[in-house]
């Protein structure tokens, strides 16, 4: 027999940490939910949840907050995998605002994001009375996230107070909340974008094809390549569309998410691209430029 | 190498979590910025070297404000300081790193403790112009309190000190003196200029006298796997997995120790024993599991196990008790109310706890203990607690996982305090001996170093050797010194001819050869006593110059202080209380200096005292001791 090795590599260590967090929440909260955005981080998070309870089933539902402006490939991917994997998936959207026709082209990115994402999220959480919600946010994504706890406490109004966070030591998490209060849990806090890609490669996790480079029809809007995803894009804008070899680093609402020019059409090429990339992935998110420190602002208001 | 091979290799690297501590002005943000951004360039270069026609983008000459890149929240930006723990991530070809960046201000001890709790290693920054300051000591204490085993002292801004080796050495010496009693096993020193990138990623040619590694190389190569406890198997059950009626898997993280398929185990608190049937993971069924893996265990028999229980080996149990002592750090704005029934979370257990007593508080600036009736924010102290049900724990020093807990306020639900359990019996138990110590034992070297002894006894362990003719008043002086020094608090041993000859040198007479042997024995005794921290006063005629030189050699010339009591023979004869001169004159005894053998007048004395001026002698010696920091040492 070989001499046993007690060495653990960084991905397996991160995996073990995330599984520990997911199990703690499942054990200590009455009604947790995992927020599923269809993106690469969510895909990793869901796999970690499946691992955490194997051979049992994931003991909480997934919830997708649908802004109704997601890429059509995302929605197709979501419906396919939810069915194949037997997920208990809730899809929630802001029905009233959708019927009123709220969208980024007519109302601007700020109003759209607030109504169709933040408000929809709060509505969904309140509707099912979830006391803990997993999110796939990572600390390396954005400056204000670097200081986020793993258990992020939210008051009755789902607000985050960065000045009054609970101390969080070792792997001992304070799960005490009063009725109506909740926590957001970030089990992949310590993962970087590169880790996510390496793990997807290692584990063969299915992802939305938009992450792979392909010739696609896009419009160049101030340096952001916006995909012509459906006919809701204003005609004068769509008229400027051209074919480009592009891929997406992050996925959200198609009018608010910029693609990057890339040749990376395999997972290996994506990982390689990540290793040498110098720009933050958030630079492809148009919504972050709305106002100074906008992510922090949104988090205070209850967004992830 | 193919890209797939490179990627396979890359994901095998391990993870190092480190803490950085220092104030805004020490250049901490610049150091972190360098590590983050300069190492990325290195990494990219290694990767692009794989491809023949790689496009090399020029980074050189880019002016980067590292501090700005790291800045976080809006409120902090306005104040221009970091106020919380911020986590940063970077990778090299050898390792992945997570930095917990914590601020240096006193009011944020809480954040530093938070960052330290998960760190393997701490970088403590010092501004070379300021040296070791109170803040440095505070940070170091917190690092040792949280059980970090590796400390790297970054002596920054060497460029502003003209890269002076002397200045650097002085800072290292000051730091060593302070850190020794804290018992941190691994301490390294780095002279650097973060601003100029010297000794951060690359070695600098400005400090050719420095022969160590650059900070990054050290971080990439330091061995940390063995810091984990692989000896004491502890498995706090987190969750019971029940996919079907007949299957029960116990999910949890291996806190410490190794578990193998087929191992006999015991369930705490029930004490029921069983055997490991299978180690289950989503990917496979490994034959063993180790920390920090998250696995699921199944048992051979149907045993009642639920969350909060702990699986252990029956031959290696943790402490099972409702009472324990701990170091507590108060984290809440509101001071402690001793009447509160706190909620305590320890491993996967939740119960209630009450503080029985505050044993003492620690002043983190001076490390002195003091008494207090309550805890305020950021205060640290030793307490005794009682819990509503027994906990299964180990001392924090032995096991960071099972020795830590948090206290939660039952009303506000804030995490108000965090604690580290102290092994109650540790004061009476011998600690396990380390490899380095074992070598010392083999060499006959003591395990407490002289600096610590000097501090404890507040004295230099030297020998005061009083020489002079019979009747010159040596013993009178020696016994007076002993009484006075004892009363002042010194720890002293007195040796004189009469007492040593009564036993140890019983078979020896006064002939020159026997005198030499007698004094050789005394000198070796002095050396042993000095080694153990004792201040020794000797009172011996010791007439022979060569013998006195030999004594000085044995004791060590820098520890040997010769005091000569100068007296003429007439005075000595009149002062002779033992009648030695009378006997010698009658021919009853021989070899008496001044009568039938020579007394060599000492040339190289530290003090020469006039035998007739008895009233001044002791005072002169005290002045001498004080002036040379022999007693008191500080």
C-alpha cells in the first residue's frame, strides 16, 4: 500500500470549506434557499451542494430571480438542467413590473436593476419566508465584496450594514436571527474567478455556451459588445450589429452585459485566458458604472 | 509542456492563508499591492513562456498606486484608511494565497483577531525608521494568542535608512527579545523596501549583506501541512444524511487526526462504540480522510448519532467537561454583563454558558496582567466558564478546531466574544518536546534561554569573586551582600571556604595542589549556577594568580567579577576570628598565605576595596552592580 498523503490542493481545500458552510446552513436554518443565477459561479455552487449531501438529495430549493431580460440561451440552459438533474427550482419574477413593461432600454439600467432584480429578489425571499439565502458571490469579484462575511446578516428590510457586521472567526458561524431577519450566505467567498474555471474543468460542470468564444452578432456600445439576443433591442441600435469572435465572462441581463473579444472556445483556453487577464470581470457589467461605489449602494439596499 | 499539462500541474498547488498587520504608514498596502500585482506578472511570464510566439505586453515602467487598487468601502475611502478585514487573493506557479488584510489601529483589535483566526502565517510590518513600537508588540501578541505558528517580520522602508545592516540588526534583536516568551515556533526577518520592490518579489542588490529569501519566495516555499493536527481524530457531526430508511451517513469536517475505514470509533457524549464502515464522498470512497476534508461517515451498527455529537477514537479522547478556562476577546461595543447567560457555539454544538470568574485581564501593550470586573470592547482576559451541557474539547494550543468557541448575546444575537480554551492541566503537565529541543537536551543545553532567565530574575547570572587574605573581612562582606541583595529581590547563592570544605571538598587540605582542586570545583559549581540564572557570591582566599585565571576561564571571563579586599597582614591578624594565624605561627598548620606561602596581589580586579573601610565596601559593590546592570538588570 502506498504511504498515505495528507496533502490537500487548493481547489479541494476550497471545496471542503464550501461544503462545510453549506451543511452548517442546512443544519441550523429552518428554511434556506440557494439563489441560482444560471452563471458559472452558481453552477459550481450547485455542484458543491450536491456533493455536500451525497448520497442524499439537496435539502433545500434553488430559486432563480428572472429579470425577464436574461440571455435566451441562459433560460434554455436553466430549464434543461433543472429537469435533467431533478432540481427543486423556483423561478420568481416581478410580475407587476414585467406587465408594466419595465426594461433597461425604456427605464434605464438603474431602474431596471432595482425593480427587476433587487425588488424581485426581496419579493421572492418574503413570499417563501426564507431565513437564509445562498449566493454565489466571491470576494475577489468586487472591492466592497472583499470585506463581506461568509454569513452576511440582513435586517428585516434585507439591508446590509457594512459598519456593523458580526465578527466571524475560524469556521464557527453565528446562525442566530430574530424572526423576519435573515442571512445571505456566500459559500464560495474564497474562490477566485480562476478557481471557478479550474474547478469547472476538473469537475466537468456544464455551463451556458455563451461562456465559450464563437462568432456572434454584437453591437459595440462604448467599448462593450452587446449581444443582439432578441428583437427587444432598439432598431437603430441593432442596425449597427456586426459579427465578432466573442465570449462572456459574466452573464446577466443581455443589454447590460458586455462580451469580450476572445478566441477561447474550450475550457482549457478559458483557464489560460484567466491566468493572464488583467482586467476585473466586473468591468463587463455595465450596471456597475452607474454611480460611484454602486455595488456597495446596491448591497446596502438588499441586493446581493 | 502542453497547456493541459500546465493546468493539471497548476491546480495541484496548495493554499496558504496569511495575515498582514501594520499601520497605514508602514507601507502595508504597498507591500500587498506588490505581492498581488508583481507576482501576477511573474506568473504570466511563466505561462507565456510556454507559447513560442507569445505576445509580451510591457508592464515595466507602469506607475501603479498599489494602495488605491486595494481600497475598499466608500466610507473608508473618505477616511483614507482600511477599517475592516479585507480578503485578497493571488496565485503564483507554486502556491495560491489568501491575504487577510487587517488594520493596525487599537480599536480594531477585533478585526485583527478575526483575520488571524484562519491564517497559517502572519506578516508583521515595521517601519525601519521607528523600529519595534507598541503596535508591533500588540500585533505579535494577538498573532500568538490566535495560535499562528509562522511570523515574518517585514522591516520596511530600508531605503530611508540607507539600507543599514546595523539598523536592521538592532530591530531584529529588539524584536527577538520581545517575542521569545510568546513561544511562536517560527520567526523570520526580512529587510525590505515595498515602495521600491526590494526583497519583496526579487532580491535587492542594495542589501548585499542579506542572504535570505525574498518575501515572496519565502511565502511560496514555507512548509505548512505539518501545522495541522494529524494525531487526535475529532469529527464533529454536522448533518445526518438520510437518502433512504436504512441509510444513515454522518456528514462533517475532519477537524483533526486521521480516520480510516475499519477504525474503531466512539460517539460522544453517549460513549457507544462502533466501527467505520465507509468513508463516503460524491467522487469516491477513500480508505482514509484527514483534515480539513469534508466527508460523510457510515458506521457498521445502527447507532444513534445526531448533530453536535463527536466521533473520536476510543483510545484518544478529548476533554469532556462543563467547566474550562479560556482566553476571551471581547468583540462587542457593549461591555460584558456578567449576569448574562450567553449562547455558546463550539464546533457543531450550541448550548448556554455563564462566566464564573474573570481571573485576570491582559494589557496587550505591556503583556502585564491586571484585575477587572468586566470586559470592554477589544479587551482580552482569562475567564472560567460553565456550560449547560458538557462540551468535547482540546486545548486551543493543541487543536485550533476543538479549542475555539464564540459567545453570542441571547438578546441581540451579536457575536460578543470569542474564546480559546486553555488546557487546565497544562501548568502541571510537561509539554511535548520538539525536535530542536531534543537536540539541545542531547547537548546538555537548557530549554530556557538566558534572556528569559535574565528577565525572570531581573539579574545577570554572574559570579562575584571576593579574594583576600585570611582575616581581611571577605565573609563579612559576602554575607552582608547576600542579605542586602536577597532583601532587594535578587536570587543568589553564596559559597565560602568553610561551607564548601565541610562537604564537597572534605578530603582536601590547604596545600597548593589541593587548594587548586578545591577552587576548580567551586568554579565549576559557579558556572552551573550561573547557567541556571543564579547570581553567585564567592568568598575564597584564592591566593594564586594562575588559579584565579583558571577560575575566570571556567566561569567565563565576562561573567567573572574579581573583588579584592586589600589589607595588610597586621590588620588581618588582629581581625582573625578563627585563630588561623596563631596556629600557623605555632607551626600547627601549614600553607597559610602571608605566613609560609605567597599571596599574589591581583592585578586585573573589577573592584579593589580597602579592608579597613568596612562601612563603604557593600555600598561600592551595589553601585558597581547597578552600573553594570548586573543587579537589577533593567
